[in-house]
C-alpha cells in the first residue's frame, strides 16, 4: 500500500470491502476468470443502477445523478454544474 493511490482513500477501501464480501466471497467458488468478469459487470450494474441508496432518497445513484444534471441543464448559462465551495 502506498500513499496517494485508491488504497489510501477511505471511500475506496469501504467499497472494496463491500465488493469482496458481497460478491467475491458470498457468490464463490468461481470456476474461472470469465465467470468472475461477468459477475463483476453484473455487480457494478446493480450497484449503480438498481441499488437503492438511503442517503439520496432511496433512489439508485445513476438516477440521482441524472436528476441532478437534468436540473443543472435548466439553470441559466454560465452557472457551474458543481456547486461552489465558497
């Protein structure tokens, strides 16, 4: 582990932990790499498009993001899509 990479990030570490527990350990044993690759693609799709996230109103993250940027597209020109930190 080195400083400054994804392993130094608490959010990434939490995701890796969930990923390993929910997918790799719970759905194994795996017969081959092809089986793992398909399972990972399915997990990422579920995680982004079907998982209900409680902190954002029990909607999937992709739906929340679409709604956020849809609202921003209707704002006046020149306004940033990301809120200012100031």
